[in-house]
């Protein structure tokens, strides 16, 4: 084993035979350790370059070129099959980039300054890779650039991502510019407009340069400014899921339905807004609501007039016709008594029989008049109140239909307006009519009670159950009438299937509509 005797003496010192062996072994051990350390560092460097996709290179003025292992991988060549040099390198550079790379290398040898440039590598298999090269010149003793050192980094995936971002931005910009609805981008910190599309320019009447000199404050109606300031202070989105009133350039106010999304715009956070003018839609909706309210008020007046007329007719039928029939009954009874008081001749027997029959017909007519008067306007509503009228109606229903009917009234009930009492009664009456016609029930339960700040009337049967399609059908005039009566009291009506079977009708009326 070769060694330097001046550094590691071989002659054994006297009296110590082991000493020369140890001293002779030291140079070999040191060199092996140094070689192992160098190999470890080279392996670590090679592995780091592979992971980072960064290769290193060295080139002198003669054209001699030295590559690291990662340089071969980047260029798609095998080390023992390709020898890098000034002559072979151009074959691995894209034809469109060769001249530029040559000029940069010449400039690097001339000046030695650090240079960085991007170009395309053309692999032997025809695939292209984008790389960024960094180079720096090293001077020789004469002060000239003796050689260049540098790195290659594969940035293909980054370039693909950049292209994808640019293409997406172009598509987004096209969607933004061509959107038929107003769109704009604004700075959430200053509320200043950063971009607007043609639809916004046309809709609001401002020129594009005017828009870009404005903020959301300039566009919003004065009453919205405090809320905008609060939104800005709390760094919230002033548009998300909101309905805002904006002012056009000519001063007119419009209602805008807004949807906003946070984006990155030219390297800074921004928000893109899509606006939809709902002014006309809201006006039509308001007109419909106003029309419904007016129609409901008219219906309420018609019902009130109808109830008054029914009550008047009921009184006339009951009082006047009832009195006439009663008088007729009394006269017929008097004739019957006179004819039957003596022994009438045979010729009067037929007259007596007709008189008795006429008296019975008068009784039936009186009952019919009373029933008709009650149907026109139940006297029990005026005499007994809603609870008494419902009890009488439940009894009549049970007798007429054969369906058991129970009434549960939770006392005490608050005082209520006559119109409310009438509407709740007729809701119950219509519900019982539907049970008799369609339900095939054996039991009906009626409950009337105070609940919270209102009255609650429920009619529930154990029949077949109502078809949900019937509940929403506009042709169901009876159900529509029930619903309108509940609405006229400021309440609601629910009709749904009961559990486990049957139908439940619930009317709830707020006490605010019920004078105490």
C-alpha cells in the first residue's frame, strides 16, 4: 500500500513491534473513510437533484461539457449512450430556441454574470420539456472566463399549470365579458370596482371609465351606505345572497339580486359579482300580492254582506213564514176540533181527514222552515256562541250521518268578533260535510281551544284520509273557501293526513285579530 513516509513513518520504534503496523495502516484507513464520505455526499447530491429535478453542469471554452446524473434524466438520454459536448448539446434543444441559447452562452463566456433563461428541451423520443437554466462564469488567473457552471431545472409541470391558468382566465374573461347579466369585480378592502362587463355598462348607464373610478358606495342607494360600511369593517361579503337597491346613472332606483364569490384577480383578493335586475319581477309580485289582498278584502266584504243577508232572510223565514204556518196550524186545529166535537154526517168525514192531513203537513212545514232558517244562519251562533253552535252542529251531524262525533271545548274561550265566530263555524261545517261525503269514517273529533296567542280549531276523522293532490287542487272550492275564511281572520288552515289514518283539518287564528 502506498503511503507518504514524511507524514506516516514506516520504521518501527524500538521496543514496540505493534507500533509500525498501526502507523502503516493509518493512511489506508483515512483514504477509505474520505472516499466513503465523498461517495455518500455524491449520492446525497444526486438524490437531491433527482427529487428537485435540478441537474448541474460544467463547460469550458474548449466545449468540454460535464453533466450530473439528473441532467441525463432531464434530457431523456442514457449516460453510456450519449456524450454531452458543445457539438451534441444543440441536438437536444428545440430548434426554435437554439439560437437564443447559443447567444446566452456566448454572453456568459464574455461577461460571466449570472444569467437565467427558459427554453425547451427536445428529447430523442420527440417529447418536449421546459427547463430553466442558470449559469455563472468562473475566471482563470488571467481574469478571463475559463469555464461556466450552472443548473438545469425541469419546469414542465409548472409551465403546463401556467398555461392551464391562462386558458382558464381567458375562458373566464370571455364568460365575464359576454354574460348578458351585469357583472363586476371589486376590491373588498376599498369597495372600488376593478372590472365591469358590457352588460353592467349598458344596464347602469355609466361609461366603463366612470365605473372604474367608482365604489359600491356610489352605486348603492343612500339607505344602504351604513350597512356597506358595517360590512367593510367586518370584512364580510356585502353581496352574498342579498337583495340590494342600486341607483342608475339617470337617478332611477332598481332592485338587484346579487351573488358574489371571492377570487384572485391579478394577484390580489377580489370578489366577482353577478347581478340580476328583479325590479320588474318584484313589482309584478307586489301587484299580485296587492291584488290578492284586495280580492281577499272584497271576498271578506261579500261574505260579511252574505252573512248579513242570510241572517236577514233567516229571521224573515223564521219569524214571518213561521208565524203564518203557526197561524195556519192553529186554524186547521180549530176546524179539526169543530168537526170532531159532534157526530158529523158521513159527508164531513172526508173533510175531517183532509183537515188532519193538512195539520200534519203544517207541522212538517214548520219543521222545514226552522231547519232552513237554521241553515241560513244558525240561531245558536247568536244565542249560544261558537262553542254552543258547534255542539248543536255536532249533534245534528251525528244524527244525520250516523257517524259518532265528539266535541272538546277547552274553557274559557276569549271573546271573539262575530266574523271570526262565523268563519270558524263554517270551516267546521264544511269539514263535517266532507267527512260525510268522502271519508267513510266512524268517528269525528272536534276540538276548540286557546293556544298561545290564538284560537285553534281542529276537526279530525278516522276515515280514508285525504289525497294530497286534492288539498292543492284549485278546483276544490270547498277547501278553498275554508282556507280563505281562515286567511280572512289573519290565520292559517292546514289539511293533512292524520295518524294512523283519516284527515286532520286545523284552523289557527291569532288573537290580535280577535277583539276582547
